[in-house]
């Protein structure tokens, strides 16, 4: 059970610099979190608005034996981002299909997924996702219209090999080991978008989070906690603008996320969270 701390707004904006120790946990116990199930109207909008090329992301490919590294994308090159996504997906797909049944069982046990015969089940942002292996060289996702970038994140999560020591805390992205390089990208994709969209209307932010079934906590002017994957939770905090500070948002994650996703993927998650909030806010 993660510890709980509620820093002041000033303190939360001046957390330990990257490379320092992990800050005390920020968030609420899991038993205060409601089920993160998307309401029907929000889910319909998500399904109708998803695009594989809307996020300016750097998907990752599995390389070597113990790490996942970046497929660098250059939209000016032939194929651009879409081609890079395809490469990243194919690499991760082949890695999963190459696993023996006992290896799949071990991966699922570690990640909190459920293996039932030739099907892996897990939840992603509160919605059920299935990976099916009808044949030895085929992989099917349900729902079938799951965006490619989300398939890549799920595969990377299942295939994770890291076993870094963690403290069971919620931490800011910049306080994850090695995150300083990616923090500007993370801020652009997630927190800044949220602040621009909801900084002048805290109540609209609350309603958007409630539409998604997220559980309210007591940080900032408004904050909500939610499940992302079985072993990963998120916490989004909004500070409304005032005379001293402009509006600001932040997204925190379980510190165990470093054992399941590379930092580039965590930055991508921030963009997915901002997109879900924006769509929910327009419902």
C-alpha cells in the first residue's frame, strides 16, 4: 500500500530534481479508487476519435535481451511515424509469439494479466483487452479497433524484463530514474495539454474525470486517480491559474512503472491520458 502525502502547491512544483531520490508518495490508497470503467458515451467517442497518427510519439522496439529502445521517428522520411509504429509493433509481436507457454504464464503472472489457453486478458484504462493466438504465428487484439500505439504499449508492458527496486510510491515523471531527458516531451504531450484545456475550469476537469470513472483525491484544486494497466496506476492533479502561478497539471505514476515500460512509453501514456480527458470533456 503506497504511503500518502499531500504537499502544498509550491512544494509540488519544486519536487526533487531528476536524478535525486524518489519523492514521498502522492495519492490515495487503492481502496479509495473507484473502478476505472469508461462510461458508454465516453467510450463511443474514444472509439470514434482514435487515430494512430494523432500522438507525436516515439514508439519502441524490443532490442537485445534486457532492454527496449527507441525507434526514432522522422516524419520527413518515407513512411514517417506510421512506418515506425509498424516496425515497433512487429518487433514486439514477434517477441511475444516466440514465447513458450511456460514463458507466457510467467509474463502474465508478473504483469497481472490472465492467461487462459491461447488468450491473454488484461485491463487497459479500465477496459478489457484480449490478445488471442488462434494460430502459432498470428496475434489478434480485442477490441479489434484498438489503436496501434496502444497495442505497442500493451505488448511492451507484457514483455517487460526490468526488476529495479521500487518503494511502492506515486511519483512525478521527472523523478523516475533517467527521465530528465524526456521530461520536456512528457510535459508537452500530457500536462501542458491538460492545463490548457482545463486550467480555467476546474469543474469541467472534475466532470471529465468522473465521466471516465476515475476516483477523486484531495490534491491540488482537483485530482483523480485511475488504473492504467494491472500493475500501473496514474494520478492527475490540476492547479487552477491564479495571480502567482499559471494553470498547471501533473501526472504521477506508480514508481513500479519503471519495471514495466521504458521512459519513452511513459511519455506516450501522458499523451493518451490528455487525449482521454479532452474527449471526455467534450462529451
